[in-house]
C-alpha cells in the first residue's frame, strides 16, 4: 500500500465528519480560537500537499496545542505523524503515533494509528539478520490491528504483512540453524529448526527445517526421531525437493537410482527418435 493511498484513507476519515463545521466557521469574521485551529490545520494540509512536510507537521502540532480539547486536536496529531511518514522520517512518525495513542486512547482513529505504526517499523526492515527490533515491533502492531479491528481494511493488509514478517523471522532462524549445523553444534541447530516448525510452520522454510531435523537426528544415531520428522515431512510435503533429499538419507541408493532412471529415459527417447525417423516421409 503506497503512501498516497494511505493519505487518501486518512484524509477521508478525518474530513468526512467535519465539513459542515468548516463551512460554518468560515463565515465568522471574529477570529475565534476554533477558527485559529482550523486555519493552522488547513495551512498544514496545504504544506503537506506541496511537499514541505516538516512545516506541515509543525502547523498540525500548532493546531493541536491551540485547542487540545477540540475534535481537531486528535486529527492534527495524527496528520503530524502522517506528514513525517510521507518522507520516511520513521523515528518522528513513531514518536508522534505513540504519543497519539497515549493522549487519545478513545479516538475513533486508533485502528489507523496502530496500522501506521506497524507500517513504519515494517518499512525499516532491510536485513532479517540485523533488523530484529523493527521485525518484532512491526509484527506486534499488526497483530493488535488484526485482534482489535478485525473488520477493517487495515486488518486484511496487516494479516498479509504478518505472513511476510513470519517469513523473515523464519529466514533468520534458518540462517542461524544452518550455521550451527555446519559447525556440528547439534543441539542449538535442533532448537532453531524446531522453532521454525513450531512457530512458523506456514512459511516456506518449514519443509527445509523438517529435513534438517531428519539429518541431525540421523547423524546422532536417533533413527526413530529422524523417521518421525521424515514421516511428518512426507505427510505434508511429499512432492517437495526436501522430501526427496530426506528419502535419500534412509535409502542410500535412492539418488543413484534416480540418475539411472534419467539416463534410461534419455536413452529410450533417442531410440524412439531413430525409429520414428525410419517411418518418416522425409527419410
């Protein structure tokens, strides 16, 4: 979901219930406090659209401070956060959103605030081996959206993002598990592979994790445990390449037989082509 679409959603939510009030106040000649707030808010919107997001955030904060009891206060705070987000000032965005949630716990726009918090952390993920805090925080806020606001559009996208985050977390566990496996540190390797099948069983790494568990337990002489994981892999992923690799652990001739069958198939195909050429009209 791009930044412009997020802006359209937020703008629609914040403006839909306040148009009548805006028209009423525009005819008041006396510069009341409400009107000052509205003018600051409108100036913030103007600068946001023109790309001066820092000044826009400043005007939104000003609108909030002028009249913190008004309905414009919470909307201004949320717009300040969004202003920072549009130019990837994630630290400022997160600080504004955390303050918004703390100051306006009864706001009707909490679903958007939690969602934008999740997005702000999610978009900072670059490397699953380094960005663990962003990964965990993104998942945390997306799950809040899914659990507390299940009927919103934010929830649908949050579910999709959680799946991607789980893939990233599983990739990290697999990376560490392979490292321990290569170093022959069997117990830490088992713990990492087990974590993948326990916590991230729907990710693309589950098949490999099961195969690695078969390998480790077979190497340790724990053949019954190895067969248990092999059966689990076969039941769920019988057509996968990892199942074939697992099968070859128990049948040492398995891969050799596969190669022989391939050679025989190639040989048959060549023979068939020769026979076919004998009956060809061009032959």
